[in-house]
């Protein structure tokens, strides 16, 4: 008590040195935060005001918590909730801080230990919540404590050595301390308290093994709402990513929304004793799990599947088997084996080399190997410099990779890949609702669009809904951060994709309204316009198209023009024997100040005199003469803004010899004029402001992170540096053009 009184006297004595309404910091304040910060909070409370009531209450309750005024903090939080008028189906705002305040209040009034008071406060408040609200509310109790401490330390450093701080900086310092202080106190208690709450809500079976027709066993987790009065529709995710914590989070969320929930792993994963074989058995195994679900007493016979990436693929793999109980699928960032991974356009993608170590080396996941970026970067560099066969990468790495080696046995889209997902006319029989979500920056966008295009081609009236926005592969499944690969999404793009998926299942299985973002069959967010648009087909996204011809220019000043060129061709030379760029790394961002020279030749439009909206897939008709039997091509579509920065809008990869038929290789005749059509590409969805330019890059792939095709005519996986021969020379003739979709 005496030390606190001394501290207050020091604060008041120093007030003469503060400028205007600054709050004084006593000497050595950062050494005793537990006393100085509450004192600062009390001073701030006496002076702070804001005209906006929500802003004022949002700050005041934190100051009250820091000052130890717990009853006042609870009152402020409740007033803020009333003011915001949040929907009743949402968890109470700032529930984690309300419970913390109640526990601190009980600790002071009843002389309880915090470790006793907090679980009691948690149990009392969570008992008032329904399953859905409780599941959503639990998210707020997570968070990374070291990051919170880092934020606090940053505020301390900003104030260190100063004699006073303006009110806004005091509030930020107090806020950072209050957040860290609260979470440091309750996070060690949260897991046990939540487990107790879950036990009264759900029935759980963690160790299920479900038999498949060929005698394998699939490991599964089952979560049921404990008080369900009738059989329920079930939601299933089937994944190779065996992580019991992830599985539990997914399963509990589905159960909280009133579904029987099952998470099953690919054979060999989890508790399954079988061999791990990615992709090959998932369709039949998922169908066996669906049949098992439909036969259970808690099931009403209807099953929906959901999930992203590999878990999206397994839904289409299951549909190939047509299990009768499968009534809807909700896919996200969905891979299509042989189409977008481990190769795209016939070109193998090096990042997939590490993936089998992650997924197929043990019963769970090998995070250590997969996360060893130095190892994989070193492998890319050594293999590129050494010029050996692509299929010999395991020898360079020093570890066998049988899954990768098996992929290389099927460099074309042959019957081995066909067996994994529906093909051709089989799409016509898929008569269940499908929801597909992807992102402009999602590497698996090609896979998502492959399923969408084929389904609509063979079943024009298919109930297949597509949504695309400024999302990338992982954030589609974890939530949209403030910045995605250097790009700041428009406010309207910030929708909760997971909540939308659940709302869509409620529409399919429970008759709820269709979620608002899904107003059309094709739904896309227009980057730079902060709006959503809707159409019935990909082709209807645009109102017209515009050809941009490739014109050669002096000193590489190549142009895009509305008319063909009769001038000389644009020429690109690639020396595959030059490996001096082995240390190159691609930019992680879609916004960059310069273009990577690996992109190839650069063609620029005139400056746009008015805004231009691009909407839909692009295509390219390229006329060229090549001095080799083959090459791998890249096309990039960019917007160069008025500031000069480049925005990577879309791209395509294509092995020329497989452009007409991905299942066959047709070598080119060196020295002869050839034509290739690039179609079924990624989608554009952006408004380019006046003052921008459209930029198209066209080039032959030569970079350390992709398989090389030296053009000798041999299988690219068997080519060596000795096959490079003379430099590749490709002439892009002036009737070559890229067709862009435009919406007026």
C-alpha cells in the first residue's frame, strides 16, 4: 500500500512537466508494470472521452479492467453489446474479458484463488450459451501469448525514456498490457474448462476404425450433439492431413451447428494400420465411410462432405463412386490430381516434391521435414545447377521418395490419374448440390475450375455454385488476414467463408435461405471495386472480349495492340546450359515494384484513359516458330498501376506438346510455324483504374522451382544438361494475341 501511495505522489509531483494533457510516467515505470499500468489506467479514465459511444466504451472497459474496476468493466462491456445490437445467434462480444473480470471480482470479494474463480465464472456463463454460440465464443480464448507479449514490449520500448505520454499512447500501452495480463492469467485454465463444457454438450468417439470393402481400415472421429432428439444429417471431411486437434475443431464446429460430424483420415493415417498411399484409394474409402454413416442409428441417411485442398479432392473422388447417401459437397481450394498437382499444364511443380514427406512418412504429419525450407531450397539449387535428370532428385536429396517417383511414371494425364476423379460423361450423373470456393491467388484455382467446367459441360443444369475472391490457398481455410500476399482486400471481400459454407449446408439440408453471397451460379468479388457480381456461367461474367496482339518493339519495348502486327516477330532466347540463376527465389507477393525477368518477354498496353473491369477467364492464341521439339510456356496477366507497381492478376503454365491433349504428347517440328491455344485458364476479376496499363508476359519456363523441359524431345524427366544443346530461340509472330474478358 505504501509503495502504491509513493507511486501516486510521484505521478502527481511530476505533472508539472507534462505538456498539455499528457500523462506523466514515473521514473523506472517499466520495471513495475503491475502497479504503474493500473495507475496510468486510472489517470486515463479520469480524463478520457470520445464522441463515438462505441469507441468510448471499447476503450473504457479496457482501462477499467487494467485499473482493477471489474464491476465497472462488466457494466461497460454489457452497454457496448446493447449499443452494437449484435445478432442473438452470435457469441457475446468480449466474453473472454467479461469472464476474466467476473473471476477477478470473485477473487477480490470472496478471497478465492483465480485458478478456482475463473473456471467457475467460465462454466456459469457458457452454461447460458447454445452449442453454436459456445463453439464460436471459444475461439476468442485462443491467441498466441508470445505475440501479445511482443506487442506489449513494443509499446514499452516506444515509451521508454519519455517523461510523459499523450493520451492515445497511454491507451495503447494500457491496452497491450491488459490483453497480455488477461490471457496470461486465463489461457492455462481454458483447455480444461472447455473440455468440461464440451463433455456436457457432445458425445464423442475418437478411436473408430471403419472397414473398407478391400479389407483396409480407416481411422475416424465422431462427434454428436448430446441432446439431439432425432437422427441428424451428417457432415464428413475426409483428409490425408491427420491431426487430431484439427479434426476435433472441425468436428465440434459441425456438431455445434446441429449435424452429426465425422472426420476420417486416408488409409494408413491416424490409427489405421494400412500402408499410406495418397490419392489412389481415397474415393473408395470415403464412399465406405459414407455408407457406414448412413447405416448408423443417429444418421438420417443424408451425408454432406466439406473441406479444402486435399479434402476437396476426396469429395470428387467419393462422387466418382456415387454413394447413395452423399447428398451435397462443399469444396474449397480443391486439388485435381494430374491437372493442378503435382503438375500443371504437364509441368511438374517442385513444391510438391516435399509434400509426400509431410503426408506419407508417418501416421500423422511430418512438420519438421516439410517445414525445412532450407533443405528444399538447397535441393532446387543443387538439382538445377547440376543439370541431372529430374527423376533423380531423391538421390540428390539423399532420401527415397517413392510417391514422387510414382508420379513421374505418369507424366501425362493418363488412366492412372483418370481413376481418381470423375471423367467426361460421368459428370452428367452428378445430380447433387455442389458449392466450390476458390481465390484469385489460390494455386488450386485450376483444379476448382476443372470440376466446375466439366460438370457444367456434361450437365448444363447442374446445381454447382462457384465463389471466387481475393483469397489464397491457406487463408481460404483459416480466415482472411488484413493483407494477402501483399494485397489489401476490399472490405466487401471480408466474408466468413466457413460460416457461409455452414449456412449453405443449412440451406441444402434444413431449408434455410441461400447465403447472400451466392446469388448466382458464378459469384466473384471485383478487386478494386469493392463489389460482388453474379452470373450464370463463366462466359457470362464478361459483356465483351478484347484481343491484344503481341507487337515486337525496339530494345524490348514490346507493345499490346488491338490489331495484328506485320512487323518482325518478338524473339526470346533461352540458354538452358546457363544455371547462374540457381539462387533465384520467386516473390511471395502479387504486388511488386518490378517484373521478374523469368516471366519472359513483356508486352504493355497504352495507358488506360478510363477505368476497365476484367471479368472471367482469359485465353491466348500464340503463333510461333521454335528451334526445338518442345518447350514449357508461361503467360502472365498483370495490371501496372499509375504508381508503376505490378499487380499479378492471373497466369497459365503449359507444356506446348500437350496443349491440345493433356493425355498425349505431340512434339513440334523445329523451324516450322506453329500455333497453340491456351484456354480453360484462371479467372480475372479486377477493376483497373484510369492511368493503368495492361501488361502481358509470355515466356519459356527456366527457373529452379519448376521442372525443366529442354526441348530435346526426350521425356523431360530424363533430360540432362547434355541435352540442352544450342540455346532455345522462339519467335512470337505478330498475329499472336491474348483475349481478355471485359465487363462494361
